[in-house]
DNA sequence: GTGGCGATGTGTATCGTTACAACTCGCTTC
DNA sequence: GAAGCGAGTTGTAACGATACACATCGCCAC
């Protein structure tokens, strides 16, 4: 593989001139530039990124660490983040953590991340207890869990308020026995605990009965988990006439589960999700959900990270909570 | 940021010994190793990947270039590829091409790819005409389009046979006016043209009438495209009682489109997709589709790429076509 | 007691690129 | 005509890790 030296030799100039051409530096005579470009073309030269990165001390790449790459939610968010980063001249590498604490920490600390100038981390396993571990020398923006006091920017979804609104929406539609399908430990601060709190508050404020059988726990938040949760609600005779789901993916599974049992959505039971993934608009019935403004999340995440990379001496960690809106569709009609 | 030299100084050894510890080389006394590890820990040292890559001439990373990261199909395939690559000690970076020829070529030739030891390219825009451009010095496996004669491995899906089977399945279920929803130029060699050929052959062999209005073209292959295609089929009064969709995503959109028009699937019109994405199992109705054995695709892709990386002097480009099976579900019941 | 061997550790050079300072020229300016 | 300037170009020295060859040492065999 050709190097700058080879190109320099072929063009009859010094390696530095080749570098100057490559980086569009001024003070290169057009004729010289042409000769260098021709030599580059002739030799099929391509710059060695590892060498450039080493020399420059930066890679112009940011990492986006997600629990799973196959989830529509993260796929769609990644797509937006890539677009915003691209606008700013950065590339994005998607990193899979696997949704547990160990892997999220390793995504942060592992040597791999040294390939990135900064990291956007979609946290699901980390808790406030891990905040010390985040005191590392890597510009980072956390999406999801709150890390009070940790020296990182944080973008939170409107978890509590959103789920409150979703639950209230079901109540307004006439539901009386409203179940929730959630995942993870509700006592730990997490997506589930916050959304659960919103549900509980809405139920309490509207004087709804909250029987324990209406809270269905699942370890993961997959389509299959949603489906079996619906089965459980039906088979246990809970008489649920509305279901708040912790994510749209779970909600899709729940709707499928009701279909398995011959229940009609929304005629017999209404379902609401959270995230407004693209698929929610196309399911049958289409899914009522909470839209937490992904575009805003992506824009903010990239913006905050770039600000951090700028190395402003007065930088302070910021905490953002995005807005949301209830998108009413057929599943709660 | 600490370097090997700093660690060496702190541990009272030479940089080389630090390197030896880092790389688990033999002939390091346990006591020395301990001291080095302690120094690494104390200083929070982490290896500089750029330097290591430069020195080693390899990155242990393979690129996976996909048209779009938000598609369930590619997300699910990526997940499998990551798993297989991980088994072999490789990392995967997902690269978005944007589904056009320009970007796919740039994914191959751009300097960025020098960050990867090899590339798995999901091609949709490239055609055989581009084969010369693939004669570059980068180990590569192409998924999708065939590149006859190009010096790259190629994994093809059973496009023609799969769609033939899908169409035949509809015929066996009693459909008589079978439409196809496809994308791109059917005259160019592409996923669409091959799948279209399978549809056409099945229709011909079974003596089915193939009215032009039954072939619906869409430029992209999105949910929205599927939906409007269904609208068109209904609104134009084609009387279609079965629809072959070029992908599951399109099929989901088509089912939604029929729901918009009050048509019931499968009672009034049957729908079949292609890919067997996870969502196909959970839609209502669940989607009959062609399962092209993703696990096999992922396994093969990584295996072929690693074989290529091994630099065997007798390496020859290989062409694989994976198997498939018809997964009958509710949408054609 | 000497040669030799295996275990352990170290200096040097290098991967390919680029920042920086310095150097050459032709030309203007007084 | 000397000083000065700026466009154009180049040499040198890193960035940080590691392959390789070599040095050192303790200990065993004969």
C-alpha cells in the first residue's frame, strides 16, 4: 500500500507537500497540486487513518453505545444521530453494549472507546451508584438514566410525565382497570421505575383502583415479553380494559398477545405505548403512544457532545428533559 | 493521558515490559506483572488504539455497510454479524451508505474504510457495471447483488426461488389475482428484478393472468411505500386477492394500507413478505414470509471475510446462495 | 568451573502522517 | 542596490505502541 513518501517520490515533491495537498492547505501552487493528485490517483494512494489519528490525537468519530442494535427505537435514534453528527463533520460508530451494567461500563472504560473522540451512551443498566465510574477522561453524553452529580451531560426522556399523560389518556377514554407492563427492578432508578411512578400517580390522582395483578413485570422489553404479558393479563382474569406499556415494542407484543386470546384492541382493551417508533404508525390497529421528540434528543445529544469536545474551560454538566406529546391513534380510539 | 512510558516509569520497568504485560506475552515474572498492573490502575492508563493500529497494521475491526440503520432487517442482521464476529475476536462498525450507488462506492473507496480490516457490504445500489471499482485492495464480502467476475465473495439470497415459492403459496391458497409490490428498476439486476422474475415465473407456470396493473412500483421499500401501494391496488379496482411483497417491511405497510381501506387480511386479500424479520411474527395478522436463513447469512459472511483476511495464496472468490423456507402465518391463512 | 540454556527484561527502530520552523526565491520598496 | 516580504516548499521531530534482536542472570550438567 502506497504511502505519502511514495506519492511524494512519484510527484517529485516532499511528503509534506503531499500532506498539504491532502489537507487542502494553502500555499500549494496549482500545478504542483495537480501533479500530486495525479500521483495519488496513479498509485491508488489512500491515507492511513490510524497514522493520521495517532498524529492528530483525534478521530473525528463519536461512538453511540446502545443496548441492542436490532431494536427499532435505537435504530431510528441512531439514524438521526448519524445525520446530526454528519452535519458537524463527525462520523458515528454504533457500539452494542448488550443492556447490562457490566457491558455499559466496559463500553465506557474499554480501550475500544479510545477510538472515539466522545461517546453518546444510551444507558439502561447503569444506576446512580455508578457515577464515580463515569469520572473518566472521555467526553460523554448519557441518554436515559439520570446520573446526578456525575461530570457528564444527561438527556432525560419525559418518563414520569409522559407515562402520566398516557395513563390519563386511557382514563379519559373510559378505561377503569388499567394495567402496566414493565421491565426491570421498579425500585431502582430506571426507565421502568420512572414510568411506573407516572402511571401510579395518574391512577392515584384519578381515584383508580390499582390491584397488584395489574402490574406485570417482564425482565426484558421485547415483543415476546409483551405478548406473554398480555396472555397473563387475560388468563389471570384481571379484567384489564387498558394497558400502559413501557415501550412501543412491548405494546406491539401486547397487542399481538391480545389477538392470540381473541380480544379486540381497542374495542375490548385499549393499549398505549411509549417512544413513537415508526412502526407504531403502521401497526393494525395503529398504536397510541408518547412521542418524546427524538429529533430533539438526537440534536441535543450531538450538540452537547460537540460543545464538550470544544474543551471550553467553563464547561458544566447539563441536564435536559425533552418535551413530549401524546399521539392518539387507533389503539385507544 | 498516560502512556506506556509513564506506566513504565511508575512501575520501574521498561516500556516494553508494559507492552508485554498488556499483550499477555510470556516471560514476565508474576511480581513484575503485578507491579505493572498496579501502575496501570493507578495512572488510569488505557492503550492508544490509534498507535496500536498503526504499528500492527490492522484494527481487528470489520465494517458492515448497510443502506439504512433504521431498518429492522439490517438491524437484526447486524446483530447476528456482530455476534459471529465477536466469536472470532473481531469488532464490527456499522456504516450507513444511504442506499445509493455513490455512497456504496464511497463506503468502499473512502479513506474511512481504511479503519477496517475488511468490509461486509450490503449492496442495493451497485450493479455488475461497478465490478471494476471493486478491484481494490480491501477484503470484502458482498451481500445482495451479484458481482460476476469481481474479486469478492458474494452471498446471495434465494431471491428468485423464494419469491417463486411465495407466489406459489398464494396460488395454492386460492388467490387468482396476485399483485406484486416492488421497488427500483426491474430491468437492472437487483433484488427487485430477481424477485420479480420469481413472481413472474410462478404466475406463468400456473397459468395466472398477469395484468400490468398488478405490478406496483415504489421507489423506496418503506412502510409508507407499502401503504400507498395497497391504496393504489384498492383504489384502481384491480381486484387483487393476493399480494407478493418484496420485503417484510413493505408487506407491513401493505397490510396497513388494506386496513385503511377496510379490507381484511387474509379474508379478502392475502399478503406474503420476504425476509422473516422478527416483527413478522408479531404483527396482526402475523405475516407469511420467506425466511432466507439470516443466521446462515451472518455466519457465512463473517466466515468468508475471515478466510479472506487470512491471506491464503490460493484464495478464490466464492458465490453462495443460502437456503430458504416458506413460513406460513395468518396473513395467508 | 565452565559452557550452555531458559527465563526475564531492555534498547532501538519503525509504522505513516503532520505541526512547526526554517529556507529559497522572485519581487517590491525606498 | 539592499532590505524585506510572502508564496511555495521542505527537513525534522514527534504522536504511542511494539517487533526484534540482544543483554543479563541463575542454575544445571558434565
